[in-house]
């Protein structure tokens, strides 16, 4: 069975406890939730942090707390900080990169979200990508639209990121790309043209989570992503009990595609992250 990197996006910037009480908010909750997800097969954790009132935060101390706890309890797991998300001051979105997580998300363009413009002007993209390079942080390029593949290619051409980046396609965000299977084919074809050595994964938002995972696995994706950031339900009427429950569902899906969750050290090799 081939290994697939199973990423868990534990918190995000949108869901609140009122939406699903399992959304981890405090550092202790985030560490515990990641630990359960790790035991269930996750080898990469995507992290946003929150203030006590559940609003999004960029506080490096919070990122540090989660990273230290996760590294203690989940040996080898790839720690990925978000440099995006709604409700954060753009100038603070890279403020935790000096902590040197293994990876960080990097959106290479702007796009409409449900109620706002997700603004990633060229100057901010440069600043975040350069800071990642300086701190030895591997970017995961977040693709919300076709042009963002070209945005990534420009960074490669300028030597700011290497020629084998890890790329994530995000489908199903309202006002951005809808979750439609043929769009994944278009994105993938363009990725192979522009960045033939890139590794890739895909995230489906909300009720599209499992469908997008299915499409990605059928196309030989290096990774899949799940977690409460993207989806708080297991069925239309039933909330997910935990991030681990979503990871277990993803693991079952992998099995149907003759795949299995990559172990942490395999995941590091696959995504060109240094061994720990
Ligand atoms: Zn995120």
C-alpha cells in the first residue's frame, strides 16, 4: 500500500465551540487534539491559534506553546503554521516563522472568500516567502485559483522557493473555486506544466471534504487533508466528535485506494522536510 501524507487542520480561523464543541481553542486542547489525530494516522498538523475569546490570533507565544506540546507528544509529526486565515493583521501573519516550524502555508495570490477578500498582495507574498526561506521553513503553497500556480512559479524562478514545493488545492470555499472534479484536473494539469516536481494534496471545504479526498486519491495525490478547520460534520446532521474521528474516516478512505497513512518519518521524506 502506498503511503499518503494525512494532514489534519485542527482549528482554523472560522469554527467556534458554538458550532462544534470539539474545535480545540486553547493550547492544551490543541495539543491534545493533535495527539489523538496523530495516533489515528495524521503525520502533519496545520495550526492556527486563537485568543481566549476564540478570535484568530497571531501571537507567537501561542504558536510556540502548541509546537512544543505537539513535538513532545507526537514524535516526528510535521508542524505547519498557517500564515493565512481570516481576521489576522496582515503584518503579523508571518510573526511566528522565526520559531522554525517545519512548514508554513503560503497563499500566492488573492481571492474572494465568503464575506471578505482574502488579501495576499505581491509585497506580502514576497515578505512571507522570504522569511520562510531565511528560517528554513518549507512552504505549502495554497492554491485557491489557477493564477496562484503561476504566482508560485514566479517565486521559484526568482529562487525564493525551491523547484519542488508542496502544493495544496483548496476547493469548495464560497466565492472561490467550487468543488468540482474537472477543476481539479485543470489545476493539476497546469501544476504539472509549471511545477512538474511539486508534490500535491487537496482540501475540500465543508461537505466536500470527503469527495475531494476521493478525487485526490484517485489521481495519486501525495497527501490528503482533513480536520475541523475545513469541516465540522461527519454527516449532514451529525457533528464530528474530534479531529481524530475525521482522521479515522480519512484512513478508511485511504484503504479503499490501496493506500495507508504515511508514518511521520515517511511524510518528512515525501515532502522534503528534514528528518527530526
Ligand atoms: Zn488554515
